[in-house]
C-alpha cells in the first residue's frame, strides 16, 4: 500500500472518530429535549462509528502502517428539531459515503486488491446507513405533529443496541 492511500485511510479513520463525536452531540441535544429514546439511537450510532474507526485502525496496523490520531473539530450542537438532527445526520452519512468512494477509487487506481476488498464492507455499510436515515426522516415527516406516533418512535429507539457484526 502506498503512502497516499494509507494516509487517506488514516484520515478516514479519524473522520469516523469525528462521526462518533457528531452523533454524541446529537444525542446530547435529544437528551436535552427529554427524548431519551432518540438520544439512545444516536449513542448507539456513535458506538457504531467508533467500531468503524477501530476496524480501519486494525487494518492499517495489520498492513504495517503507523496510525496517527488527529484532533476533532467541534460538531454542531444545536438543532431546530429532531427532524433537523436526522437530516443533518443523513447529510453527514452522505459525506462519509463520498469519502469511502474516494478511498475505493484510490485503491482501485493502485490495484491495491486487499484494500479494495476491505473497503467493500464499508461501501455496503454506507448503503445501509443512508437507507436507515432516509427511512427515519420519511417516518418523522409522516408523523409530523402526531405526538403519539412520535413518542412511539422514541420508545422504539430506546431499545436499540449496538451488536458488532461477526463478519466484520
């Protein structure tokens, strides 16, 4: 693996840690609104992002590359609504997808087959992530002002847990 690709993977690993930070900020917003289920949803999402970062960390180490950690910017902490928070999370996931595609392009250009295979998991994961956020946004829009449906969704999200994939 050449230095350009390994540096790009390290940058993405750091962005995955930042993504966890973004989701914790959204969780804090939800907690501040007494929406503990929605807060739990984003806490679990943060755990998943840390898992992604550590997956990259391990891969880079397995390939003999020195991992370096970078500082994180301050995520947005203010949202106008839960819908706004999910829409911003969806846009964030779209950015992650774009970044993963860029990594995949670099790997393909270098004919770095091990990295191409490694990144396939992330590409599949991003399809799931974007679909999940899109679906939730559509539900929130349909719910609109139905407080019963909104609180049912909050209750559903309270039960969400993170289980690391066994085939990762």
